[in-house]
């Protein structure tokens, strides 16, 4: 009869899914998950995805399903960028599955960039996975409602700081070289400055021209709202028209106008930009609109200019 110690050892091996179920040359299921998460902790998205079966998926607790090797890679890169790390506890095999697949459930301790901003070091969560013949068929990362909420809060704080730095460094201080690291390679500007391409190059060229027209131009960020990958910025623009702009001579008038920008953030960079500018207020401050009532002896402005809209300082084309 086998000794109690021997029986205990066999029981532990079976419970950990490390018994002879794995074919020769294929790592045991629990070891597959250990190595996969080690790749994640090392920031190696390619090595992490390599452990997935061709039809393997990531299933979030909220129901989102990520499939396909490229989409899995993008998903994991998003975690890596945020400094997401996992320290998993013992993996408990679940109920029997058809064929050679093995299911696991376990608890894990999770950390990621920004947690300390919230006064927290780590959060605890649960994870699940199904492994078959050395490949991950399904993986539910260690997320919980609390950890997801904290990740969202930390991301919002980080993205607000990034956006405020973007306006200060690139727009206000005119550090155009900083735009290279702030704008995504495929950046699209849906409100480009007049005559400029809706690209990062067009954005930099237009901003440089704007600084010539208004050397004291500044954007005061009043409020930042983060919703997923979208950031809404409410701001106040001030400046004095002191230099030529697209053939228009300086008026030396000061302006103060409100604006709303929407930025789409992708992998820590601005991928798209939309803008809503109070162009009517801007035109009135520059005297493009005449006040109602008698104005004897004063020439009237062309009323066709009243409806003009466009990018920043588009109104200067009509001066």
C-alpha cells in the first residue's frame, strides 16, 4: 500500500493538472498559463499571443470577446503600455471538459501604472482559462469590477495629464518637436488650419504659421473629460493678431474665445482631433461684424462673411 505522503503527492499533481494528460513534448496546462503570464509580465506581447490556439480568444468578465492573433496582440499591447502585471495564485482545475482540454480558475494580484495615483498598490481579482494540448483556447484575464474601475480612473488621470501637457508644450510653448511623440503616425486632423493637410505635418505647419500671426497665442485648458479613448477638452483661446497670416495684415486686436476639442487617444498618442470653435464671437471681437443700428459714414462689412467657419484663424482670410 502506498504511504499517505505518496498519496498526497499524487493528489496534488492531479489537482494542479500536471499529471500525464499532456502529450509528450507538450507542457502541462498549468505550466502553459505560467509561461504565458510570464511573457505578459515581461512586456512581450508576441510571446504571450504565441501560447494561444489558432481560434483562441480572450473573454473579459463584462462579455467582450477578442479573437484573432492580431487583435489579441493589440489587446495585450494595450495592457503592456499600461504596465499591467499579474501575480497568480494556485490554479484550480474546473469541471471535466470534452477531449483533452483542461479548465482552470484562480485568484491573482494585479498591478498597473497609475494605481499609486489612487493610493492603491495592487488589486485582487479572479481569472479563468481553458488549455488544450499546450495551447490556450480561452483566457479571462484577472479583472474584477473594482480593478476595472480603478484602471479606468488611473487611465483617465494619465490621459488628462497627457492632454494638458500636449496643449502646454506643443500649442502654448510651440515645441513642435514634441508633436512627433504626441501625435500618432496616422494622425488625422478633422479641423485643420486653412490650407493645411489634415495630418501631423499639416498640424505642425499650421501651428507654426499661427504663432507668427499671434505670437502670444495661448490655450487655457478649463476642463478635461475622459470617456474611453475619447478626451473632450473645453478651453479658452487668447491672443493678439500681431503678424501677417495668409496675406492678411495684422489688426493688433486681442481675442478671447471658447473652444471644444475632441481627441481620440491611441496607445498614448493623439490619433484624431475634432474642434468646435466659437467663430462668431471671434469675428465680432475682430470687428468683422458691424453692430446693429445706424452707423453713418461707416463702411459696412461684406455680409457674406457672416457665415464663415473653418479651422483656427480661418476668419483671417477675410480681413
